[in-house]
C-alpha cells in the first residue's frame, strides 16, 4: 500500500515523487514507458527551471551534462534579429529530455520512491463515498483484463494527453488554436545566426551574431514567421534540435511526411536555408498535436491532484514548460502532504490559488506571444518595434526565460 500514487514519470511526476519521498511518504511512481525514453521537446532548461532544480538539490548532473545557454536569438521576417542575453550570471542548460527525465527519476528513486515502468493506466478508479465521488487509485491493463492500483491520493502527471484528465472529462483540446509540432535532431547543422538585409529597405537588421567562440555558452533560437515558428537549439554531442510549430487540421497532408515538411520549411527560410544545406537527419521526425489542452481548473475530486501538462498545456514558444512542470510537481506534492495530514477540505481551492499565483502571469504572456505569431500584422509591428527599441525585446526574452525566478 502506498500513500501517494503518481501517474507519469516526466519532470512533474518525478519532482512530486522526490518531494514526497523526502518528506517520508510512501510513493509509487508509474509510467507506461520504459526509461530512459525519448520525448519531443526543445531540450532547454531555462534559467527559472534550473533555479528550481538547484533549490531541490538535483541540478548538479544537469549542469555537468548540459550545454550552457546564455540567452535567445529571436528573428522575424524582413531581416530583423535580436540577440537577447540573459542578465549577468544567469543562464540555462540544453540537455536532451531522455537524459533529464531519467536523472530526475533516479533522484526520486534514491529518495525512496518505488518506480514501475511499463504500467498502462486505463483511467481513474472512482468510488462513491458519503461526501461524493472520490478517486482511489487507477485502473491498469493486466493480463486477461484489468487490475487496480489502490491509493488514497493519486497525482495525475501523465502529460498533455492525460488518460486520467480526458477520461474524467475535465481536460479537452480547444477548438482554437490547433497547432502541431514537428521536431527532429540534425547532424551538421551550422551554428550561428546571420542577419541578412531587408530586401525592401536594405537595412541590416538589429543585434549581434551568435558566435559560439565568443563565450563559453550558446544561444537558443526562435525564428518567428507568419503563422508559425521554428526553434533551433544546439545540444550536447554536436546535434541540433529543430522544432517547427504551425497550425494544422486533421487530414493535413504536410504531416504525413514530416521529414519533407521540415526540409521545405528550412529550405525556404532565408536565415536557415544555408545553415541547413548540408544538415542530415540524425533521428526520424516526431509529430505531436494538437498542442493546446484546456483543463477545468475548478474541477475537484477528492483523492486526485494534477501536475504538469495534465493541468493544462500552452504552446511551448517561450521554452518554460519545464519550469511549469517542476514547480507544478512541487505544488502538487505539498498539497498531497496537506491532504494526508488533514484531509481534503480546502485542498483543491488552495492548490488552484497557488497555481494561479505562480503561473497566471506567464500564461497570459505566452498567450499574447502565441496570438502575435498567428497575426501577420502583429509580426510586422513587432519587427518594426525590434528595430526601434531592441532593448525591449531583450527584456521580453529575459522574462520568457524566467530569469527572475530563483
């Protein structure tokens, strides 16, 4: 018998397990995958996420294995490019999710958590009690049918396609936006962002070249285009993570051949075509979508808490999904400890208030950026603003990186 069952061993679930196990709770962490496992991601731990991992005492291996990231280069159409450095002494790390997630799971195991991979959860186990419906563990696939894992508290940390959240009806894909991500790793993708002249004005753009020899660190890249954006991130081992996010609908022919789709987008982009000319796919592309997931934040069922993307997912344009996951895991663990000690009265309301206080400002910020990318007129206005006041965009980049979070 465990005190807390956690479904999903990504960063939110692993951090929740770590915090709970350190507090003396009996924790069982399950996931359908065998770890280490691959995961589509931008592979960047931003400064805010790294600060949270440092506070938890689990950042050492991330720092040792990851590439230092000193900021972001953001480019727009018409030759605009702004080099946004994080404040002095503040940096992130680039590390593949396969390694990061396993490091966090290992930390949870070392703290006393019981980890079980290869467990396929079918849904929450619902019981009727005097106070109403309650969750008492989960239903899992078993030889010959179905079995139950019983637990007084279950944390759903099973991602943006949460089996528990969608099964209980409090998670859904919104009608708009409907964006999909296509990502892959490339060999021989040239580093450094140039600044071509604006073909209409001859202006050379704004900012500095991303020169990997200039400093110990590197820069992430976000290339904002009309209706889409392309993230580029060097990762350890000499590979480059390239991820395209764009609108799509069911039956979109472009998603049937994601390798060809990525190749076309890179070839037609004036800033990326030369850099990608000799690049080779090192892995098969991965397609993920629709991305956005809305969750009814007022849904409250005794016995169940949510963490990470299972609690709602916004397009990962600013690269702060990992901070949401880490901090969300901490908040869910603290709520579980309160429920174990004092029962469920007020637990969901307090957790919802804590999540709003922690994340609502950044959620609004991300939605504004998402709306900007979707509007050609807004992209054009932002490009003009970047030329006139590049320092403003640099401050936006610092906010996007959660540089204020310590």
